[in-house]
C-alpha cells in the first residue's frame, strides 16, 4: 500500500497538467477468499491417468490496487497496479492413484502468505449513470509476479491475470467518488511439463472499497 501511495504522489504533478481531460485516479483495498489449485495433468502412459490436484486451504485474500484511467461517455479504459495477498503458506498434495495426501510449504521462509503483484489493462462499461450513483461491469487482463517457494516454480512460464466484476461509484462531490468493486479473479500459470494439461490457477472472490478522484467533473456527477 505504501508503494501505491508513493506512485500516486509521483503521478499527481503530471495529472494536474491535464485537468481538462477525463482522467481518473483510483485507490482501493479490500478482502475476500481464495485458493491456489495445482492441476498436475495427465500421465504420458497409455491409457492416460490424471495425476491429481494439489491445493491450498480456502484462505483470506487481501487485494490493494491503484489505477489510472480515461473515460469517454459510458466507457472507461485504464492501467492498474496492485497486490493480492493469499493468506496461506501450505499446499495439500494429493495422488489419486495412491489415495494419499501430504502438505508442503509454498511461501518463502518466515512468511505465512503468498504476495501476488499484478499489472493489468482494464475496461469498464457503465450501464446505469444517475446523479449520485454509477453502476457498471468491469474486466481486466494482465501479467503478475509472485513471491513464493513452490517446488515446481522453475517450470513456471506464462503468468496471466484475469478479473471480472461489478463497479459501483457513489459520488460525494463533482471530483470525488466512493468506489465499491466486487470481483472474481483467476491468476493462471502455464508450465513447461511433460504432463498434458498441467497448470496452476489461483482463484479468488473479493471486494475492494476505495476512492476515485476525477480531474474533470462529469455532467452526471453532483
């Protein structure tokens, strides 16, 4: 969060030079639940046998994000930088063939969580725009980086972050709004593996609450 605030301070001088443009800065934090699922894929034998799933517990997730965006009519596009922390440090391993399970550590030594930083492009479409309330749909796609010690991390390749949600704006003044943003996210990791279908997915359902500062007031804001 401190890094996000510093980024806002760095962006403010540039944004103040563009007060006639529909540019917005948004900062938010929230809570939710999520888990990391490791699909081990299929064996290379004939017939193929699924190798099972490893997973974390269903755990708390803590999202924070800063976003800068540009809007035109009911549409909005922007760039978001954020962190989503999964509050778990162990994965439960399974082997469907042997019917056994085990636990292993996935966080770095001394930590009890897995931080996930993402950089995403997002778009929004506002379906309802009233004087004090806007409601719309949102979606984003980007890349992410994790701080972790998963045993298979050296086989990790593409890291794709995807989110969809519903955004609510409650206007407090022509330039300031309260934001409420429930969303579903999937952080997907492809691997370089001999096993067909092997991949990692980190799923979460969370809601962020924050503030949005608009350099130029909208006609439908108070």
